[in-house]
């Protein structure tokens, strides 16, 4: 399960859903607002993951 914020995760949520499967992506607050202004951020299985860009985050989120 991957949880991302559509506002502060700095990723394209639609792309993530295509890569990981819509059933594996949940959107909502992840508690990282304003802490990471340029990095791609998400919670994967409850653990906060920070990558330099969305491509790096997408690599670990593939089906």
C-alpha cells in the first residue's frame, strides 16, 4: 500500500496509480507538508519514503 498526498508529495498521482495499480494507492495527508518542498515523498506500507524525484520513488512502487 502506498499513501501519498496529492498536494505535498511532489508526484503525479495519476502516473503512480498506473505504475502501482489504482488499488494499491491511497491519497491523503501523510504528515510531511512543507517539510520536503522538492523531494518526492510517500508512505509505503506505513513507512515514510523520501526520494530526490518522482522517478526514483516510482521505481520502488512498481507492481
